C-alpha cells in the first residue's frame, strides 16, 4: 500500500444494510454520513448529548465475510464514559461520534438513534368483527374477612365470581396469587379480576379498572408491526413498528435458518433479538397510550414459519429442508414470561397456526382477515413480503403457497432502497416522451418538481413497484428488463457496473449523490415479481381456475401500492382492475382480529387445516413458469384489462424451453 494511502475498513450499518470501505481513523458518525445512514445527534459531535448511541456486533458475519470486533474501534473516550454506563458498555454500546474505526465492524443503529424514525405503514385498517376477547375483566366486591369468616382470599374470590358471574372451575396464576392478598386489601375488598379464556385468573387489580389491553404483532422478516388494542372495545390505542432486529443475522428466512445451523448459539441470538425487540415495541406502544407494559394482559403473534419458530425458540433447521415439517402446526398458547416477554406477569401469548412448510401464521392471519372461504368469487390474496405468501380460493376450495421473493420489494438489496421513512421516494412516474422522472417523497403531497427543496434519501417499496413498469412503459428497459441502448436521455448512463437510470439528481437528495436504479435492481425486482406470478399461476392450475374474480394485495406497504403499477409489473395474472384491492397489512389485521375474538382463533385453526398446500419447488415446470414471468409483463400471457396501459407486445423469438 502506498505510504499516503490509508488502510480501508469495512463498516456495515444495520438494520439498513448500508455498507462500504472507509478510511481508518474516521469516526462512526462520519462513516455513517459517507454511507448514507442518518444517526441522531444534537451536540455537534461533541460527545455530550448521547443521542448517537450505536451497538457494535461481535463475531464473524459470514454474509459479509467480516469479523466484527469491539476492539476494531478506538478505546472509550472520557466523554463516552459520562454517557455510556457499564451495563451498556458490556453490551457493546458506543457513541458514534467518538468511536474511531480501526478495523472491520458491524454497527447496529437502534431505533432511538435513527434520524427520521420509521413511518408506520403497517397501519391497521378498519374491519368489522365481533368483540370476544380471550381476557375479560370482572369487578368484584368481597365481604371482608373477619374472625368469624377467615376463608382464604382465593376461595372468597372464587365464590364471589361464581355467585356474581356464574364462573366455575377457575384456577389462579401463581404470580397473581402472590400479590392477591395485597391487592385485595389495597382495593378495600373490591378488585378487578382479569380472566383468561374463562378459566384462569391472570391479574388482580385493586378497585375498579375498566380498561384492559392486548397487543397484536405481525413479525415480518423485515418489519415488525404491533397494535395495542383495548380489549373490550377493539379500539386501537397505539400502533408501533420497528425493523426486525434479526436482520443483522440475515435478510431472508433461509439465511437466518442457515445462521442457526452453523452457529452453536445461533438460535439463542436470533430468539433473544426478537424477544428484546418485542419488549421494546410493547413498551413504546404502551408509553404512546400512557400505559405501562404491565397493563398488557394478552398478546397475539403472527409471522411466517421461520419467524414463528424463532420467536418460540424452536429450532428452525427442519423447516429449512425437505420435507419442511414444522415443530407444531396448531396454534400455541404460552405464558409470555416463559418466552421472556415482559407484559402483565400472568399474560399469555397466542401464536396463530402454521398452514404448511413456509406458509406460516401470517397467512393464517391473512386468511381470517380476508376470509376468502366465505365468498363464491375466486380470489387471489397476495401477501407481499420478503417471503411472499399466496392464498387462492373461495367457499369451495382453498390453496396456498409461499415463494421466496427476497427483500427487494421491501427496499433491501436495491442500490438506493430504503424502508418507508421520511425522505423515502414512495411514488415514481416517468414521462413516455421526454423520459423525465418525477417522484414524491413520504410526508410531501407535492411532486419533486413542485418543491424548492426536495431532500430525497432513497427509494421505498411502493416506488420500487412503480419503477420497473414505468421504465418499461417509457421504453427505457425492454421486455427482458435490459436497459435499452437506443434511448436518448441524460438520465440513462453507463458506469463500470453497467447501465443505470437517474431517478433523483444529487441536488434533489439529502445524501449528496444521484439516486439511481441500476440493472441489478431491475433484475432483483423481476425475480420477486416472477416468483409471485408463477406461484399464482401454479395455484390456479391446481384448482382448475381460468380467471381471477378478485385480487387482494396485502403486505407491509399494501395500502400504498399503486395497483396499476402492480398489475403492469405483473405480480398477478390478469384481473378486472375494479376488482383489485390494496388492503394494507392483512396479516397484522388478522393478528388483531384473533386478539379480539377467540372464535376467530378457532376459525384460523380449522381453516388452516383445510387449505391445500402447493409446494412450488415440487412442480416440474416451476422454473419454466418462473422464467416466463421474468419478462415484462410476461413472455406469453396477455393482460386484456390493462392492455391500454402497456406498450405493444413485440414479435419475439422465444428461446427453446421457455415456450
Ligand atoms: S452527537 Fe452528541 S453524543 Fe454523539
């Protein structure tokens, strides 16, 4: 290395995944700026505000080929010692503005240190269902114990619950029993009792407490969304979301399964990461509603099969290989405390059932939220996520499959991809004639062309679904997804890594560089859309369905997807556009419904056992159908309902094997 050249160190920021080589000796805050990661700070990097705390991950990260060590940073400075206590230090926390890079490091930026917190796009939608929660409250007045009547408090309570509410055969949770006498006396012999499933007393509160709360959580591979609900009314008291903290161990389910298989403590690390994340999420949701986490007496979780196993601390390796058998199909009830989840001490966690293989509890949530089994029309429900899950059917028959879409549609593995946060481009339009791009960023109603200051940072999922069909319709990429060479616009340029198209010029961004879509991005988006399309087609064939009556698009950004973009990208086969709906986070809605209605929990178990599972990898022609679906919009299929939006189909010679 020439003398004046500095040693280069690899710095990887999580959960954004932004990474790059930086000069040895710069601090992590400077590195974050260079790599387009925004870390909080209000003291001008003086090391006094403590807002730029980050956590250094220890160990070898196979995915990046990097050995991350705390000793690859300069020692703790005096100002850090004032802000980072010994416990935090032992957990690997540092101030980004103080820690200098001396070697390779993986740096986790906690939610509170991220500038521009993530926007909750997994917003709960309005759905009608009866309220019949698992946990109900009962207000009971007891006759005070006396020398003539020294019956035990528990027996006294049981008898009163029987007399007033006809409740029999009750048991009491042990920690609840421990505080029973104190609470009864604190309430002067009047208490509010929380009873789970009509059989177990799980909380005793002094006096009258009218409201009880539950927390419904959708654990996505990339995003986790939680809904804090009032159990008696179903009212949503708070909505919170976070990045799944497991992303540092792998962006998709297979890489997380592999992590568990090759590291002795892999499962423990992944389990602890999500449990800690859920505790934080519940704490934030409770604080938002001016409550304590201990006020939450019930919880429902949904997630794909891998997330389900990891949160329950079940080894995921058997679901990662044939015959893909999970540890349990049926729904599970576990004490929250046994999982390390810190709610009301007696609270239970209900985990919805798994359908099959990789079709997990999130699809069970989608099923009870959309209930295709209650209708005659043939409906395709697509839950778009890092792991795409599809349900096709009606009141007569239901089929499901899962496909590895990869994280591209959620903004990961896209050069300038980002989560749905302030500054993210959420909508893109490209003019067919001039090839000029316009975009909207989250939080702004105007297009970039109408703003004096734009400040784009990256591209999030909904715009990622826009961009490929827009490039295709504008004639900038061809049917195969390749950038065309005969297009005359300064936005299309060649680089050492291949062609790229500029969406936002550097002056329109807050990261000081052009935001582009490159050839690899287009390919990743094609791979994701082809997997979903081929999955849908194979299920249609299995059920003997010629045409779809209805398409429901669900997912982390479902309510923000432009359904015409999704149709032109050909995520699903042709359908009347008036029968295509974006419903938002149906899996999360399903979790909320199960939290508030125990009959729906039973329904989820029952319907999950009736669904036919289609294992795509066992279909002999899956590869061929996938290859056909890689084309824009498709190599062979027609789309009469969106024909007016698409360019003329060229006469092309189709390679042997794909026809
Ligand atoms: S920016 Fe204030 S402590 Fe780092």
